[in-house]
């Protein structure tokens, strides 16, 4: 089943490429949050409301599946490999998982404030500042996190995982999305 993300289409049969495509979607929705953050003290217009709703929904519903794809499907298989090409990537898995915990808490904060904004039509200056700080922290974490995965972890995984391991990861990813 192909998934259209940005201008590329990868199927579940190419799990590391699909994970990388998900990064493009994360960057897109994070960019939307960055752009709306300075506007949330003002009454929401239709475009800002839509961008906020869509981005919050993505990070609430789809992003946890992406994290599970990595932590439950990809990373354990890499950890079980005894392959010299995997060694450099293995050293990055712990820090990447810690990034996931940090972003989870920041996304909870952004979601809480974003929903408040959607309900009330605007945020107080204090809440808007807290929202902007959390989004800025997310952008900082994701920048390095995505780079490490796209440039090191996913290419190595794509090269060393067997066809059957990739098929198993693909099946697990598809099951998460039912």
C-alpha cells in the first residue's frame, strides 16, 4: 500500500524509506507549528486554526506510530545484529530513544496549549510564550534526530536487514496503521 508523503511514494515494503518519508511529514507539520506559534495571542483566523488543528492531530495520532515503528520494530532488530556496519548506528539508538521521550513530553505540552487555543480562540501571552518555547525545543531536537536517522541509521538498516526482516518490519508498521 503506497503512502504519499511530500513528492515521494514509498510502500511498506521499503520500511526505512517510508520512515524517512515520515520525517518529511514531521518537518512539514512542525514547520506549521513554528509558523503559527507567534500568531496564537491573536484571535484565530481560519487558516491558522486549520494549520494548528491539522498539525496537532498529526502529532497526536501519527507520530506515536512512527516512534513505535522505530523502537518496537527497527531498533530491536538492529540491536540483535552482529554486523560491523551496524556498530556506529547502535551507539546512536539510546540517544534517539531519549529524544523520543523528550519530544513526547513536549508534544503533550504543545497539544494541551494548542487545544486550549482552539477552544478559546486565542492564548494568553504566557501560554503563547510557553507554546512557542516548546515548539522551538521540538524543532531543535528533531533537527539532529532526523539527520542522524536519515544519514546513518536508516541507510545502514536498509543495507543490512534481510528481505524477511524488512517484510516483518513492514507488516508491523502496516498493522499499527490497520
